C-alpha cells in the first residue's frame, strides 16, 4: 500500500536550522526536498568518518560506549593508527611469507634428487673446499631467464661453476643450485643484481645452510606461520577493542552531523532566516508540527502546502505486511512505483508462490523447500537469507499443494506407490492437453488482470490513449475467448455474435488509440498481448521438465545394485531440486515483470528517505548511547516495508 505524503514548509531563524534538523532526525518522519545538488560531505567530517571506519572494521560490531568530541576522536585515532598500521603490516608480511614459502620449497625440493651429495654440504664444508653454493628461486614462467643466466655465467666464470635447475610445473618458479669458486661470489652477486635476472630469492635467514637444511628450515617456518599470524591478530583485536565502543557511538553522531549538513544545503537561507521544505506522511504532519513547536517554540513556523497537483520528484512510501517485505524488495529490484502507480507488492506475494508451485508441483520437493525455508527464517530472521526463507516457505507450501493435485512425490515414485492424483498426473499420456490449457488459462487471467489494472490506472491519470489501447486489447481477448469457447469448449452458438463484435470493436479501438500509425501499431500491440498469454506455456514446459528429470532419476535408481541405484537416484533428485529452486523462480519473475507489470506498471519512483533513517541522532556532547546500523554518509536510508511510519 502506498502511504499518502504531504509537503510542509518550515520557516525559522537561521540560528535554529541545525536544531530543527536535529529534531527531524529524531522523528525519522521527514524527507528534505532536494532543490540543489547536495554536494559532497564536509571534508573534515569525511576524513574523520573514513579514519574511524577503517578502525571499526577490525573491532566488535555490537560494542557501545561514550561519544567523543572531535578533539578526543582525533587524539584517539592518532594514538591507534600507528599501532594498527604496524600490526597490519606485520600480518601482511607474514601472509606474503606464507604464500611464497610453498613455492620456494617446491622449487628447491625438486633439486635434491639431482645433486644428493652437494645438497648435504653446508656453507662451512664448501668453504673448506674453496667453494660456495647459492640456492636461487627464479621467477621465469617463459624459461627465458635460465638460458640468459647460463650464458652470462659461462662468460663470467668459464667452466669454474656448476648450475643445476629444476621446476615442478610449467610456469612455476625455477629452483637453481649454483656451486662456484668462493672468490667468484662478488662477481655473481653483481650479475644477479642486473635487471635482466629476476630472482624471487631465498630469505637471508636460510643463508649458509645446505640445500637440504634450507628446505627443512623453510618447512619448519611454514608450520609456525599460522601461530604467528594468530598472535598478530590477537594483538590487533586487543589494541582496537577498548576504543571500539566509543568509536561506534561517535561515528553514528558524525553521520548524523553529515546528514544535517547535507540537508541544510537544501534550505533557502538568508542572513537571518531559513526556509525548508519537507515530505511527511500525511497522517504524521500533526506530530511533526507538534514536535517542532515543542522543541523550537516561536523560532519556527510550519505551513502545509497543496500537493493535489503533480509535484516533481515526489518520493513514495510503501507500507505492507511484514511477511510481504521480501516481495516488496522483488518489486524494487525492477523499479519502485512512482506517484500514481499501484503498489503491486500484494499481488506479487500472491502470484509468485502460486506460479512456483504450479511448475514444481511435487510433495517431497515442496516439503524439502518448505523445511529449508523455515530453517533459514529461524537462523537468519533479520538478514537477507531470512527473507529468502520466507519466499521459500510460501513457494514450498504451494508446491506441496500442487504436488497433491498432480499426485507427484519424487516425480513418478508417488504415482507408482499408489498416491492418487486429485486432478491429473503430469507424467501420464493424456496429461499434456489439460496441462497446456491450464497454463493458458493462468496466462489469460493474469494478463487480463494486468490490463484491468492498466485501465484503472490510465483512467485515474486521465491518459486517454493508454486507456483506449487497453480497453481495445481487453475486448479483443474477450472476443477470442468467446470464439474459442464456441469452437472447442461447447459454448452456446449465441456467444459467437457478441464475441465477433467484441473482436472487431477491440481492433478498431486499439488502432484508433495509436493515432496516425494506428493501422500498423494497433495490430502489433494486439499480437503482443496474444504473445504475452502464450508465454505462460512456460509454466507447463518447466513443470514437465522437472517431472521427466525426476522420472529419469527413478528409472536409473531402479537399475543395478541397490546401493548404487539409491546413490544415483539421490544425486539426480538433488540436481532436480536445485534446478527447481532457481529455474521456476526466474521464470515466475519473468512472467510477472514482463507480461503482468507491462500492462499497468510504469515504475521509476524512489523510496521515501527520511532524515535519521539509519543513524542515531546527536545527543549531548558525551553520554552512553546504543549503536545502531550506520546509514550512508550522503543520504538517509529508505523506509522498508512494515515501517511504523
């Protein structure tokens, strides 16, 4: 249901503008009329909010505390940020080490079988022989660096070196073991520093070890890294936790100040006075006037404006049953209703679950979906998954009902064990005709309902051409229905004459409503309406696909060993259930959005967004306040379904 809104104009002393906006924030009943671009958030507040948000992402979301002044907030942030930055940098360094070590281990480990004796010699043992070894990891996915390094080492050292390379997979880092004369180490170090040789490198902590000892030390380090990262995270939480409550309370106040600053930019301000326009629910205007009078006294005056004529950029406030909220969100997914539109939330809540049940129509599938939806509602009642659960419960209930009508439980299994079909079994040889006729009947009723609503909307808005076009389409559909009934359904012959008359008159009205191009556009519109009705055959098609996939699952499950058959049948039924949860939902939304909404729904509106819609109004300079979910910085949140407004 769309709640009527009225416009108020507030005039008062400029010095009391912020007080007036604060009172409106606490009420959460008034949206400021936008007359100019609100602009950006004040830079000083934007900086404080950004810095505080960065700290709060690391803390407890449920904490409460004392509101800080701007000075105290800056002091707190200046104290916390260096400590937090240091711990975050340490955590990032440990994360990078945890990612790099497995690659280095794999590259160097592949070398050990190639040079088992050299791999066991450490740096001191090699020094006694006048030799040195270098374990390298080269980032060389295209294998261009290794030949270049080999060539340059040959030019630099001649035959006084040995290099062994290995890689675990194409594109992975290349492990290298280089053995050379100790006196040549400076030359090789200089060579490895050139731009053409890209070295991933072995950390200095492993220098001087044999190849095998290096790999073992890396593995030991990799094993302790999770404990190191956990220690850093514990320190991070301990650092942030004492300040989390005050920061959460303060950021709510900062956002409220930003909201007032943005709203104040919409006021018509002189040197001493201000004028501000508001959208307010019509039934709440007296309350808004009373609160402003009590809070500001004679410093402000409130006047109600005439909004009987069309007013540009008027928001819409929707109030529906709490159980319909997920369906209201589905309406908004397409477009919110504009002023003069109907609120289709109730019809959406009624029709979508029915369409879902018609397509799935299986007692067991419906019971599983209903149970899953109920579980989501219990465990995530105030989150998006809880809203999904509500839709699943309704869809599952209708699925069970149509499963009883079709006599289906796990497809044909219910039919085979003697479950009676109260209407007809969709997998039977004679089921196609009644199923198609049922789908067409649903389509005709749904499209006609949309056209009737379109006629009512056009008549209320005094739109003559859309009114005539939809009346003509209704007459054509009525005429075709009557003629089809006489030809195939045993309607009395007397129905034929008025049916033909309705068809002819409807075609003429539809063509005339299109103006000069009526002879071309009128028939196209009528064909489009017929196509809309035929689109509902997808209800039968999707339902038959689900039925036959369940039949395949049952037939495969009946073959072969019992356990294997049960496993195969379970997998196929799980696949069918997953498809049943998504495909019918998409098809039902498509029919509702295109075939139904297209007959009457314009959309393009925006939701009523009152001041204080999602933030805590600013109180005294200090004090304990509960912290609610924060709103957006630049705009208040729209009012959801079921609001107490």
